[in-house]
């Protein structure tokens, strides 16, 4: 069994409304509480990072599935929304919704279109970040798959 280790270093300067920095591989950025939650809104925040992890994992998984089946893709893009709710003073990540937009290359067969549509759902089921969230956060996919031309 292969195991992969990822490491992050963080420094924080002060109290709740201060800011910090994180460093992990190619990720180097400032962090703080977002303005929407009464913070300074400097750099990124845990909420953006969680949807960023979920979105990038989903997008890479979907791209790999399409490539493996040799389904020609002209364009692949994604919008992801995360919803955080407050209940009795506690914040909780409520949902993550992916909205992939897949433009298949000219000449794809109807079977390839159906397979690509199925992959938009299967990618969410296969993504390791989604699997880590499942059971705690509602996960959804609303895909649009079209052909070029």
C-alpha cells in the first residue's frame, strides 16, 4: 500500500481578527477569518480552502475519467459553491455543490455523451476529498454536458 504524506506549516499573529500565513508545497498564502464572518478578510480562509480542495479533487478526477475512456473534451470548467450555516452560535459546513460544464469535442458518439454525463456523478463518488466529507456535508452535482458545434 502506497502512502502519501502532505505537510502544512502555519503561523498566526495575534487573536481572532489577526492574520497568518500557511505554506504547503506550492501553496503559500495569507489566511484570516473571512469578512462575511466578521474577520479581516485577508488572504484565504478555511471555507475557501475546503471548497478548493473539493473542487480541484472533483475536477481532476472527472478529467482523468474522461481521458481514460478517450472521450474528447474541448473544454472542462467548474463552479463550486460551499454553504456554511450557523446554528446556536456554531458554524457548520452544510453543503458543497459542483457545477461542471463539459464541452465534448466534435464527433463524439451518443454513447460517449451518456458516459460523460455518468462520469460527472461518478467523479464525485470517486474523489477522495468528497469521500472524506461524505456523511458530514451534503454533496451534490449539477452538470451540463454539451457537444461542440
